[in-house]
C-alpha cells in the first residue's frame, strides 16, 4: 500500500494535491480533514478517499499517517505545524506562503530547529518537468556561470511572488545572499489571509556576485495576451555563455550558442510537479540525506528576503545579512502604507 497520506484543509487548492495521486504509486490518500464537514465529505467523495474528519487530533489518532498535506491559509501555519510535529507525523507538506510576517517566521525557525518532522513547503513549480530540465541545464554548466536572475509574477508577493522567489534560489544553486534592497507599495490582503504589498521589487546580492531581480504585482512583464493575472509567473537565468527562460506557457534555452524554444501546458506540468514534490517527500522519509529542496529551513531563508523588502521600504535602507527582523515588521509595513488589517485567525 505504501505511505499513508492525508489532506488537511479541503478548500480550493487541495484538489491539486489530490489529483497528483493519479501519478503516484508509492502512497495513497487514506483520509482528509476540514473544519467544515460539507467540505470534508464532498472532497472525500470526489477523490474516493475512504475516511473524512472534522478534527485533526481525531484523524491523527485514528490513521497512523506518514504524510499530512497541510492545505490551509498562511494565517494559521505555526499552530497546525506544531500540532503535527507534537504528534510525531514523519513528514508534512505545507502550502506556500510559509509565513505572513516576522513573528510567525521566528516561531517557525524555532520549530524547524527542534522538530523531528520533515517539513516540505509546497513550491511544486520547482518540480515541474520543464523547470527540472532547465535547472539541470544550468547546473551542468549549459549557460556557463550564472550571473543574473530575473523573476516576476503579476499576483502580489504572498500570492505568487514567493513561488518565483523559490525558483530564483533554485537557479542560483541555493547560495547565500548578502544584501537586499526592496521597494514595496500599497496593500492587498488577498482573501483576507495573504497580507501583501500590491507591488514589490527586490534587488538581491548573492555572496558570489550573482544578482537577483524579483518583482511582483503591478508593472511586471506580461507573458501572454488574454490570460488572467495568475498566469504570468516567469524566471530568466543569464549566464556567461547563455540563458534560460521559463514562463507558464513557454520556455527558451541556449544550447551551444543556439536558442531552442518551445511551449507547454501549465496544468499538465503542475500535476506532474505536485506528484514529483510528493515523491521527493517520500524520498526524504526514506533517507535523511535526501533532503527535499523546498524544505522548511530553505523556505524560511527565502522568506527573509520578503521581510527584508518590508524593512528596506519602511526604514529606507539596504538590508545587509545576517538580518534579524523585528517581530512587528508586518504591522510596521501596514502602518507605513496607511492600511488596516486584522488576522482573521489571531
Ligand atoms: N501551490 C500553489 O500553486 C497554490 C495555489 C493556490 C493556493 N495555494 C495556497 O494554498 C493554501 C490554501 O488555499 P485555499 O485557496 O485552498 O484556501 P481555502 O480557504 O479555500 O481552504 C482552506 C481550508 O482549510 C480548512 N481549515 C482551516 N483550518 C483548519 C483546521 N484546523 N483543520 C481542518 N481544516 C482547516 C478551511 O475550513 C478551508 O476549507 C494557501 O496558502 C494558498 O496560498 C497554493
């Protein structure tokens, strides 16, 4: 039967997690859980999941789970992750964005340091077949030495900016960064649960001299005509001898100086990417050294870039690393732009 897996939170995004099991043969969904009974039952029926719950503790006690896929909103990350860690769940896949501010960032850092649970953040984009192909090309020296990364998304930072930031780290080879200069404007709380600037940009200096340009929200490059706002994620990687460029619709890469191009269907790539991420989680359960690239520690490093953007904007300064953000940094930013926001789950 393989790994016993369950979905926690049966809202809009959870279907993408469940659909991936059509491509997975090392585990199966044995249960799902949502506070709202109607959501839990209809989700269980839609994906033929044998048991459903409305209480997490009850599910954990009954099911002896290997993996929980936490598909809940970012305003309630820490408490649920701590509950799963205390229950000694071996691995948890947790949706992006990993945090909303600096106080939850700090709690998650502490949890990451003390927990035996293997937390994988759900940047399934990192595992799309096309992205894996381009990453392999870059990592094997196909474009020479990486010098500049340019990533953008039309939805705000906490909606999709974090996905392309994660890709930037992957294409940069996860090297450390030394400074961030950010500029954020406006406020958008996306469904009340994803507090974010309306637009944000960051110049990132990596320690080896590589430059990163990250932009989200208004004013980003439009990647295809007549497409909704969420269909404009992209990342370009420029090296000493060539480049790669991934968008949600197309790809480009130079091979021995020749430009190759093609197209792909995002939805197909995404289901395979979700299956690949789930399999990477199984690999990590089996082998402590097979750490999933989108692990919690790495995702928190990436989140620090977003916090540096807030700090840079509010305090009008470049942020040098190491950087220890003040706990109330999100509130400082919200005050700075003159907005009001209350965490619905506080
Ligand atoms: N990776 C991606 O491509 C992608 C795409 C879309 C959304 N997301 C992310 O997925 C997350 C979820 O988004 P969504 O649109 O599905 O949200 P949603 O609000 O539709 O669903 C969340 C569900 O979690 C349930 N829930 C909350 N607390 C719970 C608890 N303690 N126990 C059981 N159930 C609980 C809610 O009742 C709700 O049904 C967000 O962080 C979002 O950013 C990721």
